[in-house]
């Protein structure tokens, strides 16, 4: 029997890809949602963040945690991958030696050592305790938003361990998905690029956990009225 959320999505949106996300998440043991869009007004959550909470509130599987990445103090990547000494990202010497912040012993990032107030560990701690992660974010000027990009760059050591350093793939058993939205340009291309990035990192990217929406194909539509209609139509989804 279909539960309410499936019925709602089927009847109002006719969007099979989005509807199947619920079914795909039911059997996951521990789910992590990482939202990356932001708003200046805290009472107005971004669209993709609203979707994250909508899924959580209507999912039978309650083993799900949401982390709003913009609320964390995450420093920019230091670029140790391409220094003149070669690729030094994720070396064993960059281990975060703190059992509370790094109980898995897998978090290795020089930037975490350089900045004592850095909070990337709050994400990695939950990530390595999960069997499924979905990234949520907005497309801005043809690319993923800056908070998403900063997060992905700071997680480079995950990929570097098994590609450059020849160690094991520490996320091979973690399913991954993407939910992204944009107003008028490049959403499909961004989706394919970021799915490839997550594949490079070693995640098990599942198409059933990926969903995207672009309001219009007219890249020149920057009218205020268009953005207002976009928001009204979005409300019909959730």
C-alpha cells in the first residue's frame, strides 16, 4: 500500500525519479543528508533544504540525520593536492588526533590541523557512520553553490587515499545521491559532473537517489516575476 508521501508525489508532480527516492531510502541503515544552500533570512530555508526536511518528515526510515553545511565553520581547502612538493593531501601525518572528533580514525586533512575551530569533523564523523549520503544544493551561475564546492574540496582526501596514496577506498560501501535545483541554466550538466565527482571519490552513486529540477530552459530569464513563479510552483512539490 502506498503511504501518503508516495501518493502526494505521484498525484501532484508525476515525477517518478523523485518518488523513487523514498523507496530507495527505506532499507538504508543510517542516512546522512548534507544541505549546502543558504539564505540571509534563517526563517526562509532554501528549496533543496526544504526538500531534505520534507523527505525526513515523511520517511518511514527514521535513521536519518540532516546537517546544514552553511551553519558550520568549514575553512577553505588549503590546496595541498597540487603543492610544489607534490600531492600531499590526506597523508597519514595529517590525521586528526582527537577521539571525539575522529572516532573512526579516518579523518586526515591538513586544514583540520591548521585550524582548531574548523568543523569539517562534524560531517566526516557522521559520514563514516552512515551507509547512505545525499548532497543537496543549488546551481548558481552554472555551477554548484560555493558551500557545496568548499565541502567537496575539503573532502578531497577521501579520494586521494585510494587514488594517489594507493590505500583502501574508505567510502566504497556508502551509497550516494544528489538533489539539486537551479532556476534557468546548466542544471543537467552540473548533475552529471557532480555524479562523476562522487564516483571519483569512490562512493556508490545511485541514480535512484539523484533528482534535479530547473524551472526554465531560458537561460536569459532573470525576471523577478519568474523567480516568484518558480517559488510558487516549487511549493506544489512539497
